[in-house]
């Protein structure tokens, strides 16, 4: 197909080509324009702003600072094939996940951290400061194996029954 075969002028249909025709959405009523939303959320019909739903399963608070990790050295310990755990009772649940460079490159370490975080979210743990340390063998573990190993380690440590 050569350029000479292409039309140089748009076809005259009597309608702006940038706007969808009435055939675009059969549920759309003629003459009714959608209200423009301002910002990330559309205004509520009564004028209230809607808030986005919280993430499913809740969000884990993370341990911050070197002191929190140092205190956990005296905590109760449990050990599994892929993870070691230490915990101390506290006012709220805070979790620290440690995956060293011995486990693998950044992609592998982040995958293990995401899996461990999701497992901890689903377990609905009691209030404590918890440290989870992944071993290099965790690189080969599936989600199900990590789940079993982490629950076994938490049971050995006495955090869950």
C-alpha cells in the first residue's frame, strides 16, 4: 500500500472523530454527560468524599531501628528449615523480616520477603515484636513450604498454638 492510496482529508461524517458515537456504550443515555471527577476519587452524590478500602488482610507494622532488633536477641526463639523466628511480647504486632544477600540477588530476596509478609498477614498473630530470618535454603522453597515451615517455627517458639 503506497501513500498515494491513503486519503489526505478525513471523511465528512458530521461528527467529531475524537468523540465516541452513540454506538460506543449502549447503556449511555443521549445528552447526558458524565460528571468530571476531581483528584483520585470521584465526588459522592451527597458531596462526601469516599475513602479507598484498606488492603485486604490488613497491613503489618514493621520493626524500626537497631534497638528493636537488638532487644529481640533475648526473645523466645523457634527454628525451622527455611526460617528462624524470635519474638517478645509487646503492645502491638510489629514484624521485622531479614533476608541476607546469602539467599540470593535482590529479586529473590524481595520475593521471599513478599511471601513471608503475606503468610504473616494470614496467620493473625497475637501482639508481639517478631523477627523472621530467612535462611539461604528459603530460595528453593515454595509458598506452601514456607507457610508450613514458618508456622512450625512459630509453634516451637510458643507464639502460636
